[in-house]
C-alpha cells in the first residue's frame, strides 16, 4: 500500500523524507492468503441466476416462466390498444395460454376451436383439420377476436383459424408464446422466437393412466 503525500501522517516530519515506502505483498508471498476484500474460504460463493432450461435440441418451458410470459403478452396486447371482445384458443396447445391471458385482460368471453395438424415430433398431417365440436362462428359477428396458440411453427394452423374467423369478426389478431423461423404467419404478439422443438409444461409428462398415474410424482 502506498500512502498519498496529501494524506495525514503520524510520522515525525523530520523522518518523513527517509521513511521507507512499504508495498504490502503478503498475498504474493503467501499463496494461501486471501486478497483484501475477497471472500474467505468459508464464505459461500455468489450464486449465479439459473440459466434457461434446455435439453439437447429442445427448449424447455417451465410453469413459472410460462406465467411470466403470459403476463408479458397481455401487456403487449394492452400496449397495442387492442381490447378483444372474445378470446379463442386453438385447442389443444393454446388452451392454457388463452386462459391465462383472458384473466390478465379480464376478458370473460372465451371459446376454442379444435384443429389437428401435428401427430408427433415433426410428424404432421398434409393439412390442418378442423375437429368437432366446432366453434359457433356466427356468434363472433362484429366482435374483436384474439386467437391464442402455443406456437406458430409452420403457421398453417394459425392462418387457417385466423382466416376462418376473419369472415365474421370485425378484427382478428393472433398471439403465441413462440414462433418459428419457417412460419407462414408471424403472430401479432409473440413472446419468443426459436428454431428448437419446444417442451411445454402441460405436455412434458405422458398421459395419466390407471397403472401409471401414481408414478408421476418423484
């Protein structure tokens, strides 16, 4: 440590000129000594924030992160000055997000439309197919509709639903948690873009059966 010439000193003025300058190098001389201000060996190291969950080529969405994402998307809808009269979920993937957003926006009119396209990981039908029960589309006449899905992957399912509802609704906008680079329809509101296959919390586990239902908890 080198003392500043302007700093007050208890040394006798007559000996100040000959006083040796002392540089503390105890740390360099003793490899076991801790640097000034460094945590002691017994002190716990700072904990870094957890990294986003991932599994190989997959993006893994957890329940807590999903809750934050849903609120984020609801704020984006409000910021865009869009107030939906009805929220329509694309079943099954959009059901959970649609419920969360409907509460966040205080929109009580909700519905769903059943579409099947994907039958497995990277396995899909030639075209998305509407399944019963069908949505009462005439009831949406003149309404502002927010269509909700989990991901716009190819975008063909989202485009099918948007175009169908646009025939009766006054305005249709779309919102998804994720969108993929290859989508033909970029949602009006998106939380995140990714090229990875996504594991959602509601489909991460296999279906509950009578034999395996007790084995989910670990």
